[in-house]
DNA sequence: CCCGGTATCAGCCAAAAGGCGGAGAGACCG
DNA sequence: CGGTCTCTCCGCCTTTTGGCTGATACCGGG
């Protein structure tokens, strides 16, 4: 069988060369190309179609990882996209998965786990680091804690530091409605105050 | 002259091997040891004293980078500590510098910049990535916007989502005093509400 | 066709937060 | 020594937030 070809996408040169060195130790895996940004990834993917694209979600500037995944999937060379990132934020996981990612591996994973993920992705299997899987699982098990679209929208403004009045104006709803949504959000996040909600949201959703 | 010996401290294996590969291209630089945590770094530094310690600030669990720097400096084998991290958060820079770091380099820096930083640190020179230096510079220019130690302490609890009452209990001060500190913090951060303060603080200070 | 989920709004009341002005004690510095 | 900074605390008043209860309307599935 031909070795699995991999395209690395990460804005840090150190991470790319580290990953290349690591994957290089496996005879059945070959890094065929690299890209430092979402835009570059799309271009490079044209020239060097790979079996697996390993992508960091947090790219310094320009297109973010999620957007890049969507575009890659649209261009659909049926290559599998494997998210390789530092954080296991709830929101990122969900967004990545529904952007079409085949797997989600954290940067602090053991080498064997990384290899397994690449091989799995190449075979069309879905692979997740344990902490990632458990987060996803928890969301499925506990739909009561999943925000509705409207609530999520409000939350994303809330964590900018807006007041109830400002939130109302932005969303074209009354302050009363804002309060209702907030009460629901607090309940779902397990907090009592907006301050705590912001703290939790930013940390847990990676909303920055 | 003997090559410069380097000790790498980072909880991500990928980053360590990438950095090792990168530094390996320079004849005058040799990586002599690695560590995956602050605790390990201290132990390893005993066995393999290096000229320069390259340290990530954000270590998964256990001792954080700042703490590790302090301890290393106390043990003082006069080795230079170079911070090598992803974020250029205001607070981290200040804390690292006064914990005794010789330099501060961002992970997305160009290879030449990284090499220069290592060489500079080995010679006892202070080295900073441009964005880092400019942040520090701005703080010196604008002392009105720098939080006092007490304010910073309060802020670090604030962004956990605590109420004024809770803040008071934690810091053994009255609620009145808490409000006074908060008012000063708001002024310095340029916000009017605690929600906005939390939002700004978490984003700008990287306080997570 | 009724029910559950979502989104919208209201009013009332208590608690929390914020603005304002003032003030004393200790530390540090020129 | 005098000025500045920092940390501490008070009271008073206004605004904001949060808790509670209840209500209307739309939509989609069983």
C-alpha cells in the first residue's frame, strides 16, 4: 500500500517541523506539503492533494481553521481533514465537526495517538482524543445544556461586555426578552450572574 | 567557543521536537535536554545545567511557567531563561520579566529571530520579539494604565466571576474597598462595567 | 390537532453594582 | 519634610441586574 500523504497546516513553523519530524518516524506516513495559513492551505491542496489534512484551528490572522475546513470540503478532493489543535473548547469541536472534520486531536496527545488518528482519518474513520470525545458525548447526553441559536447569539454579544439595554438594541428585542434569554443561559451554564457567565463562556467556548 | 547548550521546556512533544529540529540546524546551538513540565524542568536543570532554558509559559497542569522561572532563578546556575510562548499577553510579559526572564519570543517568530534570541540570552543580553517589546514600552510610557499589584490580584479573581461580596471575603477587605479598586480598574481598562472589564481582561491579559 | 420547544414581551420586587465625594494610614522618594 | 502612591473604608444615591410569575405566538412532530 502507498504511504498516507499528509498536508500540514499550522501558522507556527516550530509545530510544523515538529509534527513532520514525528510523522517522519512512521514508514506508512509521509508529509507531502505544508501551509502556514488557511488561504495557503487551499492553494497548496490544489497542487498537492493529500490523503489527510492536519489543520490547526487557531491561525494568527486571515481565515480561521473552521472556514478553511469548509472550503476544503467544498473543493472536495475527498481528503480527510483532521483537526490538530491546542484547545478542546466545546464550540470549536462542534463547529469543526459540522464543518466536516474527520477527527479532532489535541496537541498534547501521545505520539501513538496522533499516528492512530492519521491512519484512522485516511481510512475514513472518525477519530477523537478522549477529552474531546467526552465533551461531545456530554453534549449529546445533556441537550438541556445546549444553547439555542438565539441564546448563543446573545451570549456572543454578552461576552463583549454589553449591557442588557445594548443587547436589546443589537438584537432588536426588548430588554425584557434579553433578561429572559439571559436567565436561560445562566441556568444552562450553571451560573447566577452575568460576570460568571462571561467567565465560563470565554473559557469553555474559546470565544475570543 | 563551545556551542550554546539549551534546555527545552514545553508540554507539547510536537513543539519540543520542532524546536529541536530547528535549533539543530545551527552549529553553535545544541539542545542538551527537554522537560514537559515545570517540575520536570527543575529536576532536569539539576542534571543538565544549560546555558539557556527555553520555556513555554502555559503548561497544561501543575506549576506554570512563571513559577518555574522563579524557581530556576533561585536555584541560580546563572542560566538564562528565555520565554518561548504563543501569546503576548500584557500580564504574562510583565510577570515573566520580573520573575527573571532574559527574553521573550513568540512561537510564530521567524527562525532567525529565534536563533538570535538564544544567542543573545546566552550572552546575557535581553531579547524581545517586536510585538512584545512594544507592549512593554507602551506600559512604561503610560503608567496610568498599569494596574497596581492589589488591583491585579482583584482582577484575577474578578474574571472568575466573583461578586463584590465574594471578592471582599477572599481578599479580607470590605465591600467598599472592593468597589474602590474596581472603579480604578475600570478607569485603567477603559470600561464602565464589570462585564466589559472581564471581557477586556481575559482577552488582553490572556488570563484563563 | 394538541404539545413541547423557541422566541417574544410585561410587571414587580429585591439585590447587586456603579458614581460621587471624602478621608485616614503607611510607604517611598526627592 | 512634603508630595505622591497605594490601600483601606464610609455614606448616599441611581442604575442595572436577577428572580418570579405569567402571557402570546409560531412551528414542527407525533
